[in-house]
C-alpha cells in the first residue's frame, strides 16, 4: 500500500476518527478534504473504472463514518486504517464485479421471462412439495429413531457417513446399513 507523501504531517487522523465516532461531521469533512483524492487514486488503481472507483470512495467514507469507533490506535495508524477500509472495499468491488456478466437488452428480457416461468413452476412445485413433506414426515416418524437421525444427518445436515458415525458413536458399517435400509423403507412408504 502506498500513501501519498505530500499529505501534511500535522493532520491528526486519530483525532479525526475519534470525532467521526462522536458523530462530528466536521471530522469526516476534514478527512475527506485531506485524503479523498488520494483514496480515489487507490480505488481507481484497483477497480480501473472511474465510476466504480467513485462508488468505492463513497462507500469508504460511509464505512469510515459508521465504523470509526472500531478504529484501534494500538493496531495501527488512523491514516493506515482509512486506506485499508478503502482498499478492502475496492477489492470487494472487483471480486463482486467478476461475478457479474453484462448482457444486452434482448438477452436480459429473455432471462427475465425464463425466471418468471421458473418462478411459476416453483410455486406449483411448492404446493406439491408441501403435500409430499407431510407424507415424508409421517414416513420418517415410522422409522426407528437411530435410523431416522442418521438419515437426517446425511440429507439435512449434509454429514458424511464417517461424521454420522462419530456423532452417533456408532460403527461406520452400522451407520451405512441403517441409512440404506431406512431409505428403502422411506421409498416404500412414499410410493
């Protein structure tokens, strides 16, 4: 992280951050006047788009304002903290932007229509699933508690057979057999 050398050494960043923590707007304005152009440069070097860098700068000053009370002078300088906030937000912006794929208007409309149809199908499926869950709950209640718990650990909690064996303090082979037989019983009950 590089910090511009032309900043006046007499500016008290720690005092300004304490002021922000006390809701002193002047303290935030002082930080803005002192560092905004340098922080914009930091953001611009990371995100490489002026508008996005300006958004990062805005978010950084919002974070400085709302999180100033969390600044700890024993862990570093106030100026370093301000730059870290900006840098981290810029990096997050780049990471989040990497997940977005720009599309043209026609493609966006097609995606919206597809999402609408999928939502309609899911609503219809939700009614059917609600009825099935009632039946599934009845079938699960018919299983022996140890077998039911093993199935729930596997399919609800996502545990591996080894993790289930450790949780239930049961031999691994027994856990596998219980799950296999329990699933067979559930299939028969649900049919």
